[in-house]
C-alpha cells in the first residue's frame, strides 16, 4: 500500500519532474522534502516539488522513494518559488537550480543521520563554576581546556567538547553526577536561537555623519519591498550603515533573519569580525554564520542548516548564499554590488545581485545595494526612480579625505630618459621610498598574476603556448614553471628555444611576481608582500597575509584585484597602478566600466585613517577621458557618459541579451551547431522582436582541446527575449554535433 505519489526534481539537464511512489510508512509527504530515489542504476537525492494522489506514468514504470530525510524541515514554498524563478529565467531545469543550491553534504544520504542528529549539550551550573578550577589537576591541560571553554561560553555541545578533550563524554558525565553541569538533548531544528542577553543593547559604533544617519533612517523606515542603492565613496562608512540598519531590524523583529552578500571569500573574515563585535551582546555565537565555497563540507552544511532552521540570524556569504534557505528573511544587503564575481560563470549562470533583488521583492522586504562605483544597470535603475539612491559623499573619519590622483605619463618619462625599474617609473619608486622613510605603507596594483604573461624567443619569434588551449602560458618564476591559466597545464621552463635552439629566450611583460622581485631592488630595505591567487592557495593563507598588512609588518603590498576592494588598510597612504592601459582597447564594451571601477576601488585603499593619500597611475594615455574622470573622483560624470554611449549603441541596460555557447571537437562543428540554432529561431513567432547576430569563435577559442563559439541574441523587450529562449529550448535539445551547449542570460563577458 502506498500513500501517494511525489514529483521530484533531480540534478539533471532535462527540465522535468520525475514521478515516484511514496511509501505509506514514511512521514506525510510535503513539497520541499529531501528524498533518496533510484535513478538509472544508482540512487540520488532529489527534492519533492509536488504531491499528488495519482500519476500519469504507467504503474509498471514507477519506482519507489528509497528514503526520506524526515529530520530536515522541508524547504519553504517561498524557497521553491525562488528556485523555480531562477530556473525559468536562466533557462535551466528546476533540479539544476535547487539541488546545487544545497550543501554537498545534504546531497549525500549517508551523512543525513550525522548531520541531523539531536544536539547533546552540557550547561555549566553555579556549583561547577566554583568547584571546577580547584578540582582539576594542574597538569591536566585537556581537562582545563574543557573547563575553560565551559566557563567562557556557559555551555558546550558534545561534538565541540570532544574536539577539546578525547574523553569528553565520560568526563562531562562525571561532572553531571557531581552536580557541576546539566545535560540537555535538543532535537534538530527545535527552534531559533534566543538573544544572548534579553534586553541587552547592541554595541554602539562610531558617531554617524548626517549622510549616514539619513541612509539608516531611510532603510529603517522601509516596511515592504524597497530597493536602495547606497552610493558611498570609498571609506564613507557603508558597512556602518549596514550594521545600524540590521541592528534596528533585529531590535524591531527579534526572530528576523538577514542576508549579507560580499563578492569574494577573502572579504568574509573582516565582515564576520565586524558583525560579531557589534552584536556580541545581543546574539549568540552561532547566530552569525558564513556561507561560501571555501568552507569544509561539514561546516558549510551546518551553517546552511542553522539558516534553514532559523537558528542563524545573520548570514554572511558569497554569491552562492543568495540561494540559502532563510525562512524569516527580512533584509538583504549586497556589498560591492557592481562586482562581476556576483555572476556565476559555470553551470547555472545566475547573477546573485539580481536574484537578491528579486528575492526581496518576492518577500516584500528591503534590499540594500552598496558600492562606490555602482554597476551601470543599477545606476540606471536609480536614474529611473526604481531604486532609491542614498549618497555618502564624504569619508566617515573626520580628517580623512579622498586621495589625490596623479597620472604619470610613461611616454614623457621615456622621452626625458628617466630611469625606470622593471615597469616601475621613477616618480612611483621615489614616492614609495618617501613612504618607507615615514613608516607608512604603499600598495602596488597590477591585475596580472605570475612572473610574465609570455615567454618568447627574439631570434625566431617562438612564443610558449599551451598545447591544449589557444592561449599563451604564463611564466611562474618562483616555481620554475610555465602554467596555463585556462586549463592548468604546466611544464618546466625550457633551457632553449624548442624551434631554433636559441638559449636567450626571455620573458615579455610583467606580472605580480616580477614586480615583487623588482621592488626588492628598487626600494632596498622594504618588506614586500605579494597577495594574489598563487600566494593564497592554502586555506586561511589570505587571512594570514592580510593580518600581516594590518599589523604593520609589511611596507609594500603588491597584488591583483584581491587587494583592490573592501579592505580597510589603515596605514596605506600611497597606491601605485601599473599597466592599466590594456583595458582601454578591449573588444568588451564593459571594459571601461570595469577599469574605472577597479581604479576607483584600489585608489580608495589610500588615506583611510587620516593620512594624506596619493594615487599614482602609470599610463601612456594621460589625456584619456576615463583617467580625467578618475582624477576628479567623478563617478557620476563617468556613469552618465557611459550610459549615453550605451543608449546610442543599443547596449545594456537599454537592451537585453543572451548568449548561446557551443563547445565541439572542432571549431567547424561548434559554428555549424550555432548556424542550425539560428535557423531554428526563424520558426519561433516571438523571435520577430529579437535580433540574432552571426556566430563567432570565442576570444580564447580552444580550451582543453575543446573549441568554443557563441551566438548573441538581444531584444529591447525582456519578455520577448525570455519567450524566445523558452520556445527555443526544445529545438536546441534536438540538435546534435557538439559536446556541450548552454544559454546564458544577461551575460557579462561577450
């Protein structure tokens, strides 16, 4: 006998739900439940989306649900709506959105019992607080660690206790028998975390400026969907606005939850520290959690479950956190909302910023988008009155002003025969030496890692390339390796040119490793530190390196975009920018916007604590309009000029775009697939309002021996574009001849 039928979403490319029989012995089926089901020759985890008393599938083809994750509360209807919207808008199957949105550990049925087991807690009693310090032997270090942790937090769950002492369970039981601790067994998801101290006040931060106070008041007053664009110059105290708005929310709604998104993992530690300090008196330690891909699987699952059950009140995370289950979500914050990192570039190619705005509208709650250089899409929404613009035009610290930006004309330096040091101009080197003498820090920004982007032979013209990609390999001198940054292929540096035998092969161009080496000679005695993807591969290494900078153990910091945003370097008074000109002539129409944003953000690292800040930008085009706007800190003028150009050229945000990408064993196969796809569009009525461009190879056409091409479609109507893409999908699935294809809506890289 069965209780009925369930329709289950699976992580599978087909946009369909699969029917299964639901066992009568299991708990009553509900949408949002996790189940284990047979699929093909294996068992997989699926998500129940519908429950019904009958199925259209023939009985002999139906299979039974293998297991039910009854201990985990079902995902809410609102979360299922979010997943369904994302699947529909980004042209993916519901299972391709819903299942990857869950922690990997929850998609492994063998871990359900361990993850969702009841918590066993031990709480310290007054008698134990008095007796334990005297009762423990002086040399029993593990016992003392256990007792000190209990005294500090007041209670411990058994898992944390075992991490402190291998025999914690029998020890705590003996303390319970002595009347020093009490035992409590709490079923999973028993309820939200209470405030640490009832009636306690949140730690007060610095005095707000008039602009900050006005921004906080506006956000506090919102009682329904209200999108705010918080446009604040670097160092203007946007984080303080977030903290005050969240404090007001939690005071007004004790059970409310908030989601705060940051663009990169390395920004989460400083945000987490600021939030824990501010809410130390009012929220328990596990009421603030982080969600990002850098966490261990178990830790990420526990944090996700804390949000899902309402125990976590504030969730800090990167883009994947936008899909977290928060049943009482009452406010969303997207810091550095302009950052391209919010757009997923693999699998479900969603924009976390856009989903955050949609989710806020769905729930009828405020969302705050913060940036010193908002994306042109968000700026245009504010210009149209759809977003409320909140402006912070001054730095938060009274004596801190925006840094002076000066352009160093490299052509003028060359004509005058002035010395340079491996790409470091004389004025920049002199400025760094002056800061070193004053005990201040300098930052050198070069958005290119490795030692040199090219290794070549000047005798025959040979250039080191990747055998699997249509790209040059990058020289990494410290590792004595050539490495492809697209596929990871690596080889030793050849002793001579493989084509002509010339031993004088040489690196061309500069990366952060080469600049780090040059600084050791150019600025003798300076302590130089490099922070990029190569120096921060190990878990926790980025946080340790940034701690060295904050502690003053570094004189010159060299790095890529990892150091350009969000960090509050108190002693940095000089920023040097190298090799920014390349982006001025990119084929990507968004290149100028990204360059201006990068330069504004990295410039903002200087002069944040009252020290006079200076930014030196090395360029061969000092009269370029972008640099002139940068020197004036004129984001508004730059944005309005860019929007005018975009409108004239019929580019986003004035049109809506989608890309069809195809990957084949040959370029001809990929282009033929796209040609057939374009022809299939002619049979779709909605395509009359859609412009289809010719199929073209990607800039890096071959990666891992796979050839890639793309087809751009666009429309002035978002609805027409979506209708066309939806009707196009069956025709695309019917086509053959390529390894993979995908549709990306609102692409950032074309």
